């Protein structure tokens, strides 16, 4: 069922961060969360998401590698926003970097993340015709 809100997938290996982001976004977005990048890839393929908010440092796969893997499975790929405590490690030449619409350094202002997700989400909704 579509609510007319952006469909957002949040990927982070920290359960506390997942819960916080779900609370932040759920009033304005349809939010799905995943604590594992491989599971999130499966969800992304099935879920028709407008925006994916992903952590950078996760076990088994970085957020940039996750974005690169998305590109191999979906066309067009959902818009990706990367959250990281180490923004200097994210380089424009790394695999998946070209798939990121924004890199937000932690700690970030919750209102800023919400604003970015809603703006990018509207683009995604327009792209999928909603």
C-alpha cells in the first residue's frame, strides 16, 4: 500500500542507530530497516525504495560497496545517502562512490538528515511515477 510518502531503507549494523533513524523518519516516510548489508540488498531488489540511508563502516561490506552492489542489481538504483563517522575515508574514486547522492558526517543534525531524505525521496517518487 502506498502512502504517498518516500519509501526509505535504512542500513546500519548498530540496532540503536536503526531505531533512532526509524523514529526520526517514520512520521514522513515509509521506513524499512536492516542490520545487514546482504539482507538489505535483497530488500532493495524487492522493495522499490526511493532512498537508501546506509552506514559506511559495517561488517562484510562498506556503505560504498553496498551502493556499488545495488548498481549491479537495480536500474535505476535508489538514491543513496551515506552516513559516516570517518568522512575522509570516503573517496570519489572508490567503488560505489558515484552512486552516493550525499555523504553526511556523524554526528549530524537530525533535521538535516530528515530534510535530505525528504528532498531526495521526492526525486525518487517522481522517478517511479508516484
